C-alpha cells in the first residue's frame, strides 16, 4: 500500500494539484460513530466579478456583473483499504446559468483492486485533457478562467462529469516512466431550463478514454484524450405554427485533445491542441438550406505558463485560440470565425484558506461570445477587439 500511495501522490503532483493537496492537509477527519471509518469534509465559497468592454461575456458584463458565484461542500470516506466513496454538493450562478440551484456535482464509489486496475461508479469527473478534473476547484489553479478554447464554461454540462463507469489504473514502467489510463462510459444529464425553445436534450451515451505518459524526463508528461457524445435535441412546438410537429435534431460530437505539461520547481508550462467534430444526422441535414454542413470540425489550442514567485504570489499567462470551423480558420478573417484570447493573472494567497485573483483578457474575435447575452445580435455584428477583466476571491478548507 505504501508503493501505491507514493504512485498516486506523484501523479497528482505532476498534475498541478499541489495547491489542493495543501488545502486538504489542513482539514480534520470526523469520526463516524464508534467505528474506525473517517469522513473527510472540505468546502469552498467563491465570489467573482466581471467587467467587459464592447461585448457581454458569460454574464451581462459590459456594466459590470457580480453574477459569478460558486459554493460547494464535499464528503469522502475510505471505507476499506480498497473501497472509497465521495460526493460533492454544488451551487453556482454565472449569468443566466446556475441560479444557485443545489445539486450533486459528482459522486462515486471507487474500488481500487491494484495500482494498475480500479473501477469507479456514479457521477464521475471526465478525464479530458490536463485540467478538466480540477476545473471546478479554484484553489487548484492560477487562472480565474481556464483557456476557454479548450475548457469553455458554457460546455461544463458536457465536460465536467458523466454518470456511469470509469476504469482506471497507474502502471509503473520503471526507467520508462509511468502510464496513467482512464476508460469510461455512461450518460450526461443536461439542464435545459434556461433554453426556452428546448424541451429536452437526451444523451444516449458518452464514452471516452485518456492516456497520460509520465516520461523519464522529470516533470514532463504528455498524453491524449478522446470522447464521443451522442445528443438528441427535442424542441418545443412553435406557437406561430401549431400544426407543425416539434423538431428533433440528433448528432454526434467527437472530441480529441493532445496534451503536454512540464513542471520544474516553481515553473509550470503547458500546451494543448484539440479538435471537436460535430456530425448531424442525415435525416436532419437533408432539411437544412443549401450551404449548411453536415460535419463541422472546430479547432482549439493554448499555451500557458505560471511561476510561483513568492509563497503569496503566483502570476500566470496564456494565449488561447478558438476556430469554430477549421474551413474558415484564420487570424484576420471575420470576427465570428475566430477567438484569440491573451490572458494574464495575478494570484495572491492571503493565507492557507483564502486567495484572491485578478485577471485581464484581450480578445480578438467573437467566436466565444453568446448572441443571447448581446440582444441576439449576430456574432459578426459584435465588437471585434475587446477586453474582459475579472476578480475572484475564494475561501476553502
């Protein structure tokens, strides 16, 4: 068991979750009854603010918005040497999304038979890319917003967790490093309450895998992730045409990402490139006007760097790009065909339970904007060059 613990500790350290581990070390286990089973309890409260120029982003941010709140509490327990369970209750508000509705963010039963083979069941976090599993933990990263080209907040319902099974393992290759693998399958519940034209989104399946190689080069890991999601959108009848049946639209989304991260001392360098391929069902595609595409491939990428200058100061920066259609990908074309995001962050650790972040983004292009937050104006009619400023404070235990 000591070897297993050491292996998993190395894995999370390289993953950049040392901040979370430091916070966890401060928590105290509470005894359950007269037995020896301990319950670990951790929680966090975050409040943020957004201000943008030119376009509303994530919320009604042009005039400033405090609709950026997160609160969560999680419970984990090691029932036996091999069996563990956990659950996190979470509520948030981000513009039109969340509205402080409390729900189970994730929950699982985890049986680890050996280091190289374990099984989780429940609502399990999706291992997509380097940072998806810690994307809901503000204390585990420097940036307020992860690169939105690869980890968009608007797609959290699709990317954070899936309900089903997750097979995982860690294989020590000795002189060749180590392999960390995950294979999963299940479904996703998508909340459609904020979309007035949708009755339901059915997800018959989501399946995927991730393979990370911890190379013999100290601090360097590389890997790849793949995911397939089947979606069926059921629209409400159109009140203006009550005799026309409601439309159901089906499609499949294939997502892939190649990842690399280098951690050396206080320095972290990372980069990822991702393609998302969306294919509409043939029956629906036949109904579309000429010129529409049955298959669309989008491209997403970023480069990132952070450096721990002082125990209380951790600056970071990244450059992220999003091209919603690779056929029109360009650095100088129409605004709706691109998003270039140059971001800089200052993270201040006030103490071991409280942090503050200040962040600025320069945006070129509007592919990541939302027309519904901008009076339903088309994306090509929005401001081409604009900025977003964020502040966020988090207390955690």
